C-alpha cells in the first residue's frame, strides 16, 4: 500500500515541483495533485496531507506568468484545472453530515480549513501579482474558475458555526478579503451582482456550484451549504435578485419545508428576503406568491415562537403583493383576504395559549394586523375582544411586553372601528380599570418605568373609549376619586376627566 502511494502521489523531490516548468508539465503536476485529492486512493494513509504539502510547494515555486501564460485552449485547460483543484480543496475542508458531526470531527474540520485557507491565500497572491505584471488579461480567465470555490470556502468557514474555530474564521476572512481585492470589488454584494452596470457578477456561478448540493436528496450532506446559500442570498437585493428568482426560490422553499425548526426559520428568512427584493409582478407570475403563502402559512401550526415571529413578519410583507389581485367593485361585501385568514388563525391560537414566549410573539404582531385591515377588523371584533380582555388580566413578567402590545392593539382597534365600540363600553371599561388597579398595587419586581408606561397606555385607552362612547366614560368614572384611596388610580381617572372636559393635562 505504501508503494502504491509512493507511485501515485507526486514526490516533493520531483523536478516538476521546482524550477522552470513548461506549461504542459505544470498542468500535469496540478492534475496529479488533483487526482490525489479526489481519487480513490485519497482516503488511504496520508495521501491527502502529502498532496496538500506538494500543492503549497508547487504554488510557491511557480511564477505567476507560468500559471496564466498562453492563450486559447491551453489557457482555458490550465484555468479549468486550477478551478478543479480549488473545488477539491473546498470539498476537503467541508464539514461532515450532521449525524456524523461531533467535537473531534469539528476540530478536525477547523484544522483542515486553516490549512486550505493558507493555500488559497498563496494562490490568490499569485493572481494579485499577475494583475500587476505584464501577463495581460489572461489572469481573469484563471480567476473566473477560482473565484466560485474560493468564495464558498470563505463563507463556509468565516461564519461562527460548530465546525469553525477562531483561527479558521480568521484565515477564512483573510481569504474573502483577498478575493474581493483581487476581483476589484468593494463588497461581497458587488462581487455577487457586479460592481459596474455592464458587469455580470458572480452570483450565477456561485448558485451553479451550490445547486448539486441543494436538492432534496443532497442538501443535508453538507450542513454548511444552507448557511452559505442563505448568507449569499441576503447580500443580493433588488433589482439584481429578480433575474435569479428561478434558482433561489426552489432552494428557499426546500430549506423551509423541513422537520427541524432551525431549518424552517432559515428557509422563512430566505423567503422573506425574496418577498422584499423581487418585484410583485414577478412573484405573481406563475402563481409564485400563492405558493409562497401556503408554504409559510402552514408553519403557523408549529408552536415555536422564533418560527412564528419569522412567519408573521414575512406574511405581513407578502399581503400587499397577494392583494394586488383582489378587486372590490363596491356592489357587496368586501371579499375576505389572506390577512383575514391569518388573523383568524392567530386569534384561535391566542385564546388558549399559556406559554409566555408564544403569547408575547402573537401580541407583538397583533397591532400590525389591525393596521393592515383597518375598518375591516370589525369582522374579527368579537374574538379580538375576548383576546384583549384575557391578555390584559395576565401578568407578563418584568417587561410586560404582551400587555403593552395588547393595549396598543386596543387603541388601534378603537381608532379604526369606533362605531362598534360603544356597545362594548362596559366590558372594556372593566378590563382597563382592573388593569390599572392591578398595576398600581403590583408588589412584583416590575420596574417602575414599565408600570408607568402601562398606566399611561391604559389611561390613553380610557380617553379613546370615552371619545367612542360620546363621553359616557367620564360619567361612569365620576364617583371613583371620592371612594378610591390609591393615588395612582385616582391620578389616571383625573387625566381622563381633564381631557374629556377639554382641559389640558398638566402632567402632575
């Protein structure tokens, strides 16, 4: 076996690794190393380690004009070989499958990444030197084949992930910085989309390299691929993203349609970015927007607050696109919308929900739905009333996020549906007064600033309620200051009375 390795691995004493090399011999030397990195014997002994050492020696011993000299088929052949070597190096440093991963394996991957990163720095250094020499534009051909694998390697190992260490991240970031310098790009976004108007950019090349690993059967073989795709997607905005929609949408849907919550969230973030950065006309074409909606809507049945938050934010930006196709002719009731459907489901989930994180998530997004529907919120008024009263009764922890957002929702509801509020006067008044009394007497560790904000918001709701009921609240509250001994409660009541009578509140 050792004899086989000695025969197939280029020796460091081989004259092809030093001195002046003919283009043909140089290409053969790189091909030999490629064979050692990817061939069947690559797993035997230390074949790969020897090949990496030989590759480093070969790059150092080769002048830049030798790497990029020639023209036509020869130059293309040499550049393709360099590109294949770069791809082999990127795959060599790739993290293992999630089920095979562990502390030892991750440490091994980080070591490999640091080694490969140093080789990429040497190779890119040769390209940078070629730019400033008399080689001419031939270096661009070589860079065309190198840039994709080098970029994927750099992003894979520069993000903070289980398979990276401080050292491997530093090397990977150096590689990315040098890549941008060599390609004369000021940012990753410029690298992907093109720095100039007439420049094509490299996103198509990157997506082409990622595609074999982004199908249903293979996308989990390399846990870094989803992160590379997601991070790359986030760098490209409108108007450049729309031309790549056919390639990024299926991959985003694939990642979101997974049983792991982490992948669902990652996929939804990708879809949200697409919604924000692709024109509505493109999303409506071929019913793409409907496909997006149904894929995202189904995630609302998963009781995970991070996922629900990501889904609701995405849906709120998708509604205006979906509703471009809805036309009301004014001759009957307005048709229900996707926003109605989602709000109905949210309210169904909110009523019995007891988990604080989910309650906060639902409450945080409720005001945006009331704003979106406006007067049409009356369709959901009965259920909203039950949710609002139920949530105002429950202490929500020191920050009181849920109750504050519910009070904001109530204010918006009264502003948009004021004709229907007067008949709910007693129920809402009792809920608000109970909240004010509970907060005023609250012995918990809730910060005083939060208590003051709650009391102020509840008072504002009482003032709005008084406006919606033609001043009836003032009459119902008239005797409370005479019988109530709590100064905070009395102060809130007086604010309502002063505003209702038209007197400016002096803030004391």
